């Protein structure tokens, strides 16, 4: 099988490629990223290319390699909302994804897997417990800067059903992916010594280990039919307990005033994205029944508490 | 003597209640062993809170519970009239089901979104068993054999002027659809006495709307008065098997009216047999005056 992984410079993409090749030594993987790929360890069966997704030679890759499956893990992180980054996010995450989907369709790819996020649902006080995939995507209502995250997910959903007879599309909405190799807002938040530790709220979280997430990405090629899937284990944990498990004392702080104190916090070198403050107040737990139906009940290797204890290794 | 010791002697938990609390929480610890609650329900905190506020239940509001024999060891959708300006009735019903009803249980009270988003208070409410009033949340809890406390009058039930006291507001239908979906029996409750905690009340609805508050009562007293509370538990109402939870509003409304009617009847009977409100103040005052006269 010939696989294309977009976003190869990311920690999750590298673990996925390694896992995929160790389980299927005859497969070939091409890893593409617009960022530098110098830190990607060479692997037999893995070819890497650094290029922008908007360039003509990106289109040529699709023509010349005839990929069977494409894993799109190249969405730009939504942790920064500076005007410049936001424009780039919209260009890469929305326009870039649209281009990737079109290329997959035109070049006869049979399966495309897109990594979205559970942040599309938003952390709101009226969230039901365990949001299913049908729940409305409300993240950008309060935080317009997250519109690229929601738009990308919705665009993939529309593409999925419009072209369901031509190719199989799988959209994954994982909970917080944490681990030693992945660099995301939650992993950074949990491990920073000055993590804001809410004293006025104690929401619940789900976490998945980066290795388990990579395993699900591999399994999704053969085991998941067209559809959108929440990705989380069945366990959940309160934020304060999670910080205790990671060994982070954090800075006890009333989150209800954190937004107004943002400038003071920045002076203290504590930078928490505004949208994340909502997650430190209200739970956003996702339902995993859809995923379990296809992967079975025991689809994770690491229990939630093990996952958090392993972050200490960072 | 330390001030806390003196306070405890006057306002502490009686030895009988202390033994009762221990017994109740032993039962609950067995029930909740291994259960993880996604809202943060905390049994230890519930026990501490009960110990702190039980004297209010016993000596301040002098709560009486009637109809305990109607409660069986099954999950219920406990439906009550809503009275008083702050939801103290929810707290008292929950305590009644812990301490005066067998088998003891923690009622999971459905709260408004407004409550859920309050700092500190929202977290405390969640830890003591409250949940956001939402169909998916109720379904989850009923599947886990929990009983839920619902006030189908919503905020309209507690935000009443003095002239509207004990006028039950029309019930919303959501609770009945939940009961149908899970085939859960409805346990009707009538609370008598809570309206008089704040006897003179006027609601500034326009200002409440302006401030995005669910209600804004202006009351003569800021602390609730010691109005004696009676909690009447009615016979369970079994929901029909042949009615779908997605049935049209008119079919559901008929059933909801039945529940509402039963609670209104229980309320009328309860009001006839209630203890007079000012007795709680008058009796000790008359004793004091008589004593002064004799001297």
C-alpha cells in the first residue's frame, strides 16, 4: 500500500509512520510538510519532502505516486491567534485541506483520513455530557478565531458525503492528545511549572496517549468506514487530579478573572490561549461509542492515568 | 470553651443524627464503589455538607416528611413544585431523601445553565450532585440507576411575587419525555412552607432581563425566615408503555397535566395541614413574655 502523510514534521505523524511501517514492512510512505523535515528520523520505506501544499509540484506528487490512502495531519495548531498566524491558519487549514481533498478525488485515492479536533464542539456551560458526533460545532460562536478549525471539519464532512461513492473519507475528532513527542497546547499546559490551576472550576478532561492515537490512525485505514469519529477512551479525569498526576503544582488562580488579567499573565510569561480558558472552566467530554463499534472496547493500550504519568518523562 | 465548641453544642448534629449519617453514608459508599461521575460528584463532600446543614433542616426549618412508604428501591424522576426565592427547596428535598427516606439516595438535582457557569458555586453544586438540566445528562444518570430531581416550573416557580405564592406554574414537557424514554416512574412531591422563607417579595423582571439574570427578587428579608417545611411524597406515577417519547406535544401535555394535577392536589392537602408560619416565632416569644410577667 502506498500512503501519503501530510504534516510529516509533527510528532504524531512520525510515530504513525514508524508504527505503520513496523506493522506493514511492504508499505511505502511519503511524508510531506511545509515545515523543515530535518528532525524526521529516516526509516526504510519512508520518503520525505518539504514543500508547500499550494505549489504545483504538490499536485505532481499525487499524479506520479498513485496513493492508496492519504493521512492529513497537517492542520496548523490553533494555539496562537495573532493576525498573521490566523491568516496562515485559514490558508493552510481551510484552503489547503480543500485542495488536498480535491487532489485525492482527482487522483483516485481510495481512503482519506483527516485529523480534526474535539475543540470543534467548544467548552460551554450547557454542554451535554459525552457529546456525540452529531452535536453542533459551537467552538467559533464564542471564539471566532477558531473558525478555521470548525470550517475545516465541516468542509470535510460535506466532502465526505458528497463523494462517498468515489472515496472513503474519515474525520477523526480526538480528545487531548498528550505524550513526550507531541507538541500541542495541552501537553505544554500540563508540563509548564506555571500552569494555571483553577480554584473556582474543576472541569473534566479526556486524554489519549500519542502512541494510541497513532495506532488509531493506522487502524482507520482498514477498520473505519466513511464517517466522523470522536476519539477518546471511556475514562475521564478532573483537571486538578490530572495536574496532580502529571506532578504539576501549577499556579492556583481564579479562572473567572483570567481573561481580564491576560496582560498581567503575559508579563508573568503565562500564555494561555483565550479559548483554552473555557476548557479550564467547563467540561467538553466526547462520546466514543461510534469508534468502539468498529475498533472494539479495548482499543487503547494506555489507561488514562498511565498516559498522564508518562507525560512526566517530557 | 472554644467558640466552635459552643456553636457545635447549640447547633451541632444530635447523636441520633450522627449515627444516622454514618449509616446512610455506609450504604452510599457501597452503592458508589467504583463509580466515576463525569460531573465530579463527591460523596465525602456530600457527607460533610450534610453534617453542616442538617441542623438547619432539623431545627431551623423543622422539616417533616410524609409519604416515605411510597418510595421503593428503584430510580425515580422526582418531580416537585418549586417555591421560595432561592432553591432551598431542592436542598431540603435532597436531604429528606438522604436522611428520612429508605433506602437513602442522593437525588441528582437538575439546575439551570446560569448556576452551572457560576465560579465556585457551580463546582460545589456539581460536587454535591447537581447536573445541568439536559436530556442527555438525565439519560446517562437514569442508565446508571440514579434518581433525578426536577422542577418542571423552572425559574418561573421560584421567581414569584407574594401574591402568586403556591400558584403552581405550568409544567414544561421535557421531564415527561425523559421518563418515557427510560420508562422511569415519576415520584410527585409537594413542598409546603418554602414560599414563606421570603414572605414579602417583588420581582424586578425588566432589570433581571437587563442584567441577564434568571430572576431578581427584592425581598424584605435577606436571610430565609424559619418557616416550617413539609415535604409530601405522593404515589409513583407509572408512564404508559404505549406512548413514545417523541409523541406530539398534545399527547404529552395530557400526561404532564396529570402529574401537575396530582402535585396541586397534594399541595392543597398539605396547605390545609401545615403548621402556622408565625408559630415558630410566636411560641418561644410568648413563653419569654410570660416568664417576664411572672418575674
